[in-house]
């Protein structure tokens, strides 16, 4: 698991800068964010979780190639992110990168007999329905998949994630697991040959390939209906680490301190 080194909080206003060499931007868009405390692990420390979140956001923005940005901490549980206002598409991209939790899990599709007598949204004990991104994009009628309610391998076991291409030139995400993840993934694939393995990101099934044979290599791929930019951003998100809890967007505002303007 990745080790996060907390940033140092400086200044009377309790603002810590984690990007842009300690300088706030003079013009751009600022996002005010708050960590949803209820989503933290029971033993988690709020202060440490907020600092970890800010550091993960800094890594994400840096790795997607954003040259200018600022990440700051204000008070007990508020994170502010400033990015250049370079257009609506780039702004939405930055917001997506910042606000998504990046929670990855591998789950096994329910056995056929578990479906007997159940239709969405009703689910048998120890099972749950999850939205299926590929089916939703294709406009299929059945847009959910029933899975066993157990996260068998998670993003905590990822050693590396990066963008790549399949044999047809379509974008995909390549994953390499750490030693623990490699062992778990080999075990999961060995026990579930001929069943589908749901690859779940932030509660949505991205793809569900059938397990043809055990996979001891410690490598996996996420395929879906996303373009190269989406695949790169998702790779960065997974490689930078999962946020300890979801983020709530409190406010989004444009600012221009060079002319004393604020919208």
C-alpha cells in the first residue's frame, strides 16, 4: 500500500499549499471541497485523511499534465483547488479528476441459481446489483449486473496503473498488482474459472470479462467504451491512489485577482 507523507500546514490562516510552488493562481476557477467524514474507515483520523486527500489530488493534477494548479487546506476539513479556466471541457475534466474517489474493486458475478426468483432491484442475501457502464452506453435494456457482495481484490493492491491499447487499437487500462494483490488475484481467478469477474470503479461495473483460466501473473486490464483521454485520466486516478472517502463539492467560483474581480 502506498505511504502518504502529510504536508505541513503553514500560515496563520491554516492554509497549506501543495501545488504550484506555494503560489495561489491569480486567475482561474476555485473548487471548495469537503471530505465526507461518514465515509471514512472507523479508525481513521480526520486530519490525516484530509492531508492524504490533498496529496492525492496534487498527484492526480500533476500527472495529467496540468502545469498550473494550487491545492490548499483551510480549517479542519476544507480543501481548495485552483485550476486555470482554459475552457469548459478542460474544467469539467479537472473537476472529474478531483472529485472522483477512484475506488476500484474486483467482484464475481452471481451464480445462475442466485438469480432464480429475483429481478432488479431485488437481490438475494449477500448479493447486490451494480450499474453496468458498457450496457448503459450501448442503450441495452438490462443495465445492471448482480454480483456477490464481496470485494475480492481492491485498488489498495495496485502497484502500477497505466494507459495502453488492446490488439484492435482501442484504449484500455493496464494494472499490475503488488505481491498481496498478485496472490489474491491468482486465487480469485483459480476458484472462479468460467465465471465473469466484474471490474468495479466507484460502484459502476466498467467491464466483466469471463475467467477462462487462472491468472497468476498479477496483471489485469480494464476495457470499456472510453477514449484515450478518459483511459489516461482513469489510469492516473488509480495510480495516484484511492481517496480515503468521497468529496463533497461545496462551491465552484471563477476569480481574477489581477483586476480585483470575483464571480
